[in-house]
C-alpha cells in the first residue's frame, strides 16, 4: 500500500473489486481513499464491555458477548428455512439466528470454538436471541479492538443485499487510514489551531473513526464540524464581500409621484411597523448605488406582496421597470389580481405573462415591455424566455425562489443592462441559524407583524373519532357563508401508511355535504381540471375544497375560514403552518383543525402541541429544525448547501456555526482572496477537494 495515495480508487483496496466499487460509488459516493476517510460513522458503540450470556439485557442496544457454538440446527418455516446456533458460556446459553447464507455460516464457524459476538438481542416467546450478529475470533477482542468505541456506519438497505455491512466499511476505513498516514496535511496553521482550540486534522480523522475515549471523540467531532461550517461561511462571506465591492448597483434615489400617490391615496391599510422598517431597508440599499440582494421573510398574510409593490413603485419613480416571478400560474394570477386591485386607477401599468398567455396577446406585450411602456410585469418562468426584453429592468422580485433553478434565476438577472436589484420573497419562515447558513450572502429583512384587523387563527387538535362533531361545526360555518379546506396527505390508499386518503375522504365529505358543494384538487389532475375546480371554490360555487398539499402555496380565498388537516401527524411543522396560513385572510375568526389517530409517536404529539400553542412561524421553524434537523427542510434553497454537511447539523450545532461565522468573517475581511502565505494550504484544499461544490471560481 506504500504506493497508494488519497486519490487511489477504492476498487484497489482489499475486499472491494470492480463490482463492489460500483455499488459503493453509486450508492454512497465512495470512490477514493479520501472519500472513505471522510465517510464518518453516525455513532459509536462501546466495545470495551463483554456481557456474560446470563446478564445480556432485554434491550434494543448493540451488545457484545463471547461463547462457544455447541450446535447448529435448521427449522423449516412456511416459506423459508431458519438456521439457529446455540452459543454457551459458563453462565448459560443463547440462540443465534440466520435467515439466509446458511451454507456460508456453517463453513465459516465451527462448533466448540470460542467467538466474539456483536449484535442486538431480541426477545421472542420469552427467549433471548440475536439475529445475524457480527462474529469474529475471540483474539480480535484483545488485538484488533484496542479502541474503546467501534464505529457504526450508515448502510442503505439496497447495498446490504450485496453483503456490504458496517463491518465492511470499517475494514475499508482501516485500510484508508493506514494509506493516509503522513499524507494528510492540515490546512490550518499551528497558530490557528491553538487560537481556536482545534484538534489537528490527522488526529481528528483518526479519532472520528476510532476514538480512544469520549473526550477524543468530542474533540474530533468539534474540529470536523468547525471545518464544514467554517468553509461554508467562508464561501458565503466571500460572495457577499465581492458583490458589495465589485457589482455596481443601479442608483435609485428618488421618491416620486408613483410612490407618493399610492402611499397617500391608495394604501389598503396602514403599514405595520415591520413593513415600514423593511421598505426603509430596501430604499437604503437602492438609493446609494449598492446592488441589493435581499431576502424578505414573512408569514403568510404578513403583507410581503405590498412591500414588493412599494419597491416597484420606487423603481418606476427612478425610471426603471420591475418584474415579479412566481413559481405557479395560480400564484402569478393571484399577485396580479391583488396588485391591480390595490393600484385602482393609477397610471402605473401592470401586465401578466404566463404559459397560457395567448400568442396574439404576447406580441403587443413584448413590444410595450421593450419600449418601457410596462412598469411591472408579473409572471411565471415564462419571463425568462428569449422574446422577453426590457427597456431598463431595475428590480427583480422572486417569490419562493427555491422553486426555481439557479440557471432560471440567472437568466432573469441578465435581462437588465446593469445587474438589477433583487428581492427574494418567501412565506417559508426560516430559522435564524438556517437563514444565516443558506442565505449568508444576502441581506435579510423580516416582516414579523400581521396587518391590523387580522384575528389569530385558532388551532385545535381532534382525534378522528370526533369527525361527526367536526362536520356539525363545518355545517354551522357554511350556513354563515364561510368556506372550508380539507387537506389529505395521500391521493390513493398506500399499503405503507394507515392515513386517511383523498379519494375516500372526498366520498365521505360528499356523502355528508352533497356533491355540488364539494370540489377535489390534487397534483395528478390536468391543469385545466385543477384550475376549473379551484375557480369554483374561489367563486364560492363550492363551499368545501378537498385537496392534497397543492394548496399549500397559491390559493387566496379570504372567505375560507376553516382548514381541516386529515392525518396531521403525517405533516411536518412548517408544512402544517403553511397550510394553516391558507385561512385567516379575512376579518372573520378562522380555525385550523388537526385530525389525527390516537396512535401518535412522541415526535408527532410534540408537533401537535407546538402548532396548537403558537401562530409564530419563526418559533415553529426553529422547533421544526430541532425536531427534524436540517436535512428535511433543505428544500428552502433550490441547490441546498454549496456542499454536503457530513457531520455538522445546522439545527444542533448553532454555537459552532456562529463561532465559525465570526472566524470566517475576520479571515475574509483580512484576506478576501486567501492570498497570504498562511492561507495557502487552506486555499489549496478548497481548490482541490471542494472545487466541484464551493464556488471559488475567482481563486485562480
């Protein structure tokens, strides 16, 4: 192995070969020695303790014991054969069970020879057994397991069928660590390590796999978490600094007749303090010549569209056009309707462009847009098509930007003669730690107040045995002229989930309320059918909409005052909050009713308690991050992070994240291009190891 390097392909390691290398590459992205070293275990098991068989606990935890196999026996079941071994020590006996690979087991292990067994005990018919344990010669306990903690690696079920286990990965990592000796160079200087109390990299990589004790494992984890979060923040800080320094923004210093006319004569309600603050922040950006790149966060119904309109009025006062890009045609039409209604008879021209805009209407629209006769155009991704040309695009507003690809957004930016100001709007409340990580290259504004007159939505949790009581309440509300959403998690019955499904639910609701009063909407419908059903509900021709989560974004019916969420345990906190935000848009009291079965996990019960106790989207987002971790909500940004976090968790490691951010900020302020001698190893690591993921294109 002396000739092997960190870039040596995995197929050359002992026990791999071409076939296994293909599986490890495609399923785990393990292609080289370097990849193996950075494939971290998700937990460790204390291998220092040996149980006597009589003392093996009835637990779900992995345990270890030694003993001799006294006999093998086969039992014929209905559809397969069971192989059992009786293992004994001086305290008693235990059964070891295999459901497959019987011939290999009998060839590999002999009776009356002492082995080390490692696995999970199961209790069946009051007897303890261990299914498919790891087995090795007892001498390995004294030789090989000189480390206290054994690494346990994540192995997808798909590759377990290829006889790849955590033990296989452990063996490959041991080989990789042997090859890596003397070849891993730390990219921090000794002074940097000392200043920030960080374990040297070779030591950290050794101890993350095979730690000597708890303390060494904690130090290794801290170093590697810091690395991931520091490199991430370094990239975001560099982009932020370069944009501020290198990109000239369009100067928009005037507050003129468009803004003033609307503000003094057309405002539908007095702006909240939060809206006024955000408009000031936007104006500060655009008036002084720096290119604005701002994320505007606010709960559903907090008045983000109004802020976007005020920003486009400011752009028009300075002679520039604006566009607002929405992810769906429904949402684009909704924005168009609400903005034109607010503007009334003002001579501020707003147009809409979507996939269904007729060909004959497009020609005139394109001509007017290119001649500067349109002040604001609202649309879907149709806005990025080549025929769309602006005379002088100055402001781009992107609604729910995570629904668009990076390339789509970039095409829109290029439609201006100069880089336009960018306002990214989202109704998905993003926790501060997550926003700092995902959007560290943007300025962030938050609307944290609801407009006056809005009543907080009352949220209650019912078990599905209360359905009749719920239907009575719905009938009372419908008699008062209100409308109801009923949301289901599935379209058709699934073998995997015992959740109420849409089609069954639709039949049940129509049986109680009549078919003419109910519409059904789901993602598998043709667009025309879906739009027609939604339109019936918008026009109050149907009082109940039975739907999947397609209504999470895009339907605004102020008259709808009840949101019923069936099998609410199936939804995450943020999704429940988004769905709840579909009601509460009018002046009437609105309700969100969460229906669940009695069988709830601890996490589901916790979610129900949180969502019924607060309407604050940011509190909910923070709690969601704690419960589910970053991975489940990374959809908040189209491309996720610049590179995959293998060990750090944005939800759990916010103190490491904040510290890493401070250190990254200081380094970028001092040396934006990492050109100083002490930063050369770091610069090289970024270029070589993260070249495909971190956007360091300017480092040459």
